[in-house]
């Protein structure tokens, strides 16, 4: 396996590792670095990918300089390597929503995490990230996304999860492949709150969507979020029939 690095927006780096056997056409695991005075990582990758991911990150910023370790929710691909990163980066701290800290991270993190309120901003010096709670969307009580305000980059984690090993940035539709992914993996917690939560993210009018599994995009971001929400509404309605 190999990890590739691309700058997908000004100072926003995507590290991508494709696992060929995880899905037809392969399945990518992507992490993102916000390069600022206080560099921030979004997703650590699983423990087994630490050498690959940390090696790629260190080409952009020395690990010792990492200040924030963040992710969408508590699963191994999101945060499996967080304690390895905490060990390699003595100044780094995990930051997550209050629920995630209370339920899991106060116990799981080798150093105490910072608990963020919904909408709270961390000024990274040159970049600003806003924490947004999205409970159970796409899954897990502690789910959240992160919005980098200066570039309009929405780190949307497992939203739009899709198979394949596409380019770092695509102009192609991401909604169709995301619905194929949903049919394949059934990874989204379907509830009456799923669509409204996703529609609220669309109102940010993001310039870039940074996906954990799939290509990032700068095309039709808000419209894609709205279309994804509409499709989940239909699935919820169908399940209630
Ligand atoms: Fe997940
Ligand atoms: Fe994931």
C-alpha cells in the first residue's frame, strides 16, 4: 500500500491510502492536514496505517509541530492511531465534541482531550476550524464534522462514502457513487434527523467537500449535500412503509 499526498485547497492536504481488497475497485482511507500556525490533523487512520500516514504528514509538517488531532467519530479508521500521534507529537491534543469526550475519549486518549461546544471555533493562526455536532449522522452518537472557514472546506468524514480509487479532486458526481456505497455498506444511521442534519451543512455553502472515503470535490458542494439529504429522506420514508 502507498499513501499519496495532494493539496486540495490552500494549505489543506489530503493523504490517501487505497486498500485494494476492501471493496470492488478498492477503498480509500483519507486523512487531512490543515497547515497553520497550529497544524491540525483530521482522521488519524487506523493503528496499522500509522507509519504510512505519519510518514506522509511529516513531509508537510514535522510531527512534533502537530497541535490538534481531530476526527469525526470513534472508529479505528477515524482515530485508531490517535495515541500513536499523541506520543509522536508532544504538543498535540485531541479535540472533539463534548459527547465524544464524555462517552469515550476522556478514557481512551492517553492525554486529556479538549471538549468543544457545538459551533465552537479553534483559531489555528491562518486557518479557523468550526466544530459542528451531527449526532448519529452518518453514524455514532458522538459524530461531528469540521468546517475550515478561510477555505470553506467541510471535512465531512463518512458522508458520501464510496468505493473506488479516484483522483484527489473530482468534478464528477459524488452523490450517485455515495448511494451505491450506501447500498453496499448500509453505514448510515437512518432516522428522521439524517436529512435535516445534512441540509444544515449545505447552508454553509462549502467550497470543498473533503471525504474520508472517496475523492474530494469543489463542484456543486451544497447541491450534492442537498441531493444526499433528499435520497436519505426517501430511504427513511421507504423503511417506514
Ligand atoms: Fe465511520
Ligand atoms: Fe470511515
